[in-house]
């Protein structure tokens, strides 16, 4: 029996793959339903009222469960909650979960893992052969200290829900990721003023090109990486110009070496003066903020859109092969522990265009490995050696990703999916040769 921690998209597709391969499991979820952060009513969700997917539905959906044709190319979060609930219901995953249940601790035993859970004030101990950790990467806010004391209202994007909080206020947004830009656009319509403090340069992409979602272009012709970077960057400049044309810093790195901002409105509002660009903050005194260019302004509300930290509070960091100075656990394919064959990190991976199908593929690889490891197959033994040797290997496709904590688990989509597919094919081939046959709902 295996445990799955989390019922968000990653937990659900992990459950689906274990189900397909006939591996019994129990799921654990803090909330009373599935969907993870995409359920805005989940008290642990960091969703906000206006949030939509930043990747289009067809590059994001599970291939075995397409989104309905009437769903917009960039669905609203309410559509996504419905999608995940339908997915869980369709495959009968709900019944495997312990809802309203917190995983308190996960302790390694001589064989397997002891999991302690808490539900309605009652604790319970479970014994599992292995554990799939799928509790997400976007739930512990990164709240950097301000250089001084701010006397106004200080929030993080994790606290943000509705633009009503901006009504009549002088607002400073700190950060320029996708959430920061979404929220800045929200604030324009309610705030007295909106400033955006940006420390480093970002690449901006429009959501649509020629009437199609931007992420549906490319891929038909494989181009050498340096040429693709130059060509796509030139196309972006031709379409929207440079960030400095809007008062923002230009990136000092090449396209695709950090996650781009996909937003069609933030540059529009910057260009119209609805949002005022500001550099990095160097000082805070009361409500007065000083910036690195020496200018000052006063604010009623500072909202830090400064991202999230990986957080697995129920297990010791050392059990995850996570050195103190490393931004993320050191795992092969961001999944497999070099020594443990019964602990898997699910969804600790980011890549432009990976989508949930890419994550479902990693879940299938885990399910295949579990089956083959249980059988003691040569393919599993070969993979076991490989994951020990390559735990520190990063599939970056030759891109020089920025040395930032949020990029510590970023991979190149094509390189990553190709590697996952290759390993899955090797394990699946041996599984098929053993006489087992896949049906629509599992092994026969």
C-alpha cells in the first residue's frame, strides 16, 4: 500500500497512474475536496478571484481527459476546479482519499514509512510500503524583509483575493512574475495609484498571437537552441518592443533562461501610465519608500508578489536528499531519491509548456518503477543504478537557467519529457513481456 499526500492536480494524476497499474493507495488531503490551490474555497489555496491559467488549455490538460470544447483557451480558476473534480469523479479517485486530514509526520522505518495523520483532532498511524509526496510548490509564501519599517498594510500575493482591498489606496506591487502582473492589472481599476517595483528584467509574451494562444506556436520545426533563442526574442521585440520601452529593466539573460511573463495587459497599462514602474526598494520609513534611483513615494499598501518556498513540513529535510544550500531536493528527474526506492517527489518540476500531461507522464513512470521494482526486474535494477548516479543531473537542454531559488527545479520541457518517455518505455516493455495487459482502468 502506498500513500499519496495531496489531492491537487499532481496528487490526482499520481492516484490515477497507481490505479491504472493496480497499485493500492490511500490519499491524504487537508481540504474537504480535490483540486488543491485551484479550489479557491480551500483555506490553503493561494488563488485570487481574477486568476486564469497562464498556459492554454490544450497544452495543459490531461490527454486522457480533455477539457470541454466550450471552455475558454485560458480558463478561469472556477473552470479548473470543476475540471479536477470531474477528473476525480470520472476515474473514481475520490473514494481513495482521507479528506480534512493533515499529514503530521512521515518517518522512515526498517521497511517502508510510518505516516501520522490528524483528522478532527484525532491522530492515526499508518504503515505504507512507499509514499508519493504531491502537496504542491506554491503554498508557503516567500516574504522577504523590507529594508525598514512600513506603517501601512503589508501583504503577500498569497493573501490576495479581491481587488476591493485596493479601493482608493496608493499601492506598491513588489515583483514582476505572472501573479504580480495579474494583480497590478486588477489594482488599476480600484486603486488611487499603482506602482510596480521590479528588481530584474523579464521577458513578456502576449497571451495570443494571430488569434491563437501563444504557447501553441513553435515545435513543428526543431531549431538549434541558440538560434531559437535569438529568433524568438527578435519576434517578441517586433511584436511588443523591449521592456525598457515601458520603463522596466531589460533582461540581462537570454530568452527561456527564466520563466517569461505571459500577460497581454500589464504592458498596456504601463504604456498608458496606469501603472508606474519603479526600481528596487532600498529603504522604508513609515509610509515612505525609497528606491534605488533615489526617488521616493508614499504608499498605503505594499503587496509582495515574491513567490513561494518549497515546504515539506511533515518530513525531515535530510530524508529528501536536500542539502542546506540547495534550492531544492537533489533527485533524479526531480522525482527519484538516489537511495530510497519507496519515496517519490511528485510535481516538484517547472518547465514552460510542461502542463499537467507532462506531470501525468512522470506519475506513470513512478507507477511503472514501483511495479517493476516489486517484481525485481532487470529494468528496475538498471534504473535503480541510474538514479543513484544521476541524482544531481539537471535536464536543462543546454539553457543557462538563472541561479535563483525559484529556478532550482526548472527543467527543459522537451529534454525532460523525452527522458521520462524513454525510461517509461523501457519499464513498460518488460512489464508487457511479463504477460500483464493494460485495460482502461488498470492492470488485468
